């Protein structure tokens, strides 16, 4: 069974030499997202999805699961990803993530400006930038992609199906 035509969006964030690229292209029926994070960055992401044979499959772990906080995001059977947004900076990578589904927003994880205040870093060179990837209101989401380095998620992106399912 071949994958539908897809466009990759991103990955957005930090893209340094040495970053490890990862891709979950075609794994669009996500049932759980496992996220390990610190108050200032995302340590790791892992996805559970339903494959083409109806089996639940766990992706590789992207990053390291050594964050001071850990969350499991559960999506019900009629729920699907429509977007992901957050903050990144060139020094710390992905600072914050919020996942958007057809039913709700889940997050933010990592840095939360409502709780943590100003997003600048103590290193004096962090320049935080927001991002907002929208995959569309229908089931056009086609999986996530990104980069990791030094035990944290440095960038994130995704795939959009070119033909509406």
C-alpha cells in the first residue's frame, strides 16, 4: 500500500550541524503522544499510532526521556491532529509545544509564558520565535518530522496530504 502524496512542512526550529533528522511520514492516526520536557525545553517526543493493518505501533523515542516533567496525551478514536504550535530559539531548540486537534488544544508543554514570564534565555543570546503549523481542518495531517540534538528536540514539522481523504 503506497502513501498518498504529501508535502513536508518544516521542520521549524533549530537546524545545526549534527542534529539528527527523524520522520514519521504516513503515521497519521496518532492515538498517544508521549512528551518529556523541562520548564524551558522539550526533551523528547514519542508517538503511538494505528498502522495500515490496524495495529497499535510505538515510534522510536526522539530525544531523551530525562525531562523533569512527563505527559501522555491521549486522542480518542474520532480525534486527529490539525496543527502544532509553540516557541523555539536557536540556542535551546524547541522551547514549547501545543498540539491542536479537531476537538481541543493540548498544552503548552515546556515553556509557558503565562506561568514562566518572559521567554528570553539567561545565556544572553536566545531569541525566541513563535511558530504555528496548521495542517487543515480535515484529516490532511500525514505525520510528524523533526530534529534532535544533545538530548532534546531542536525542531519539529509535519506532513500534509495533498488530496483530502
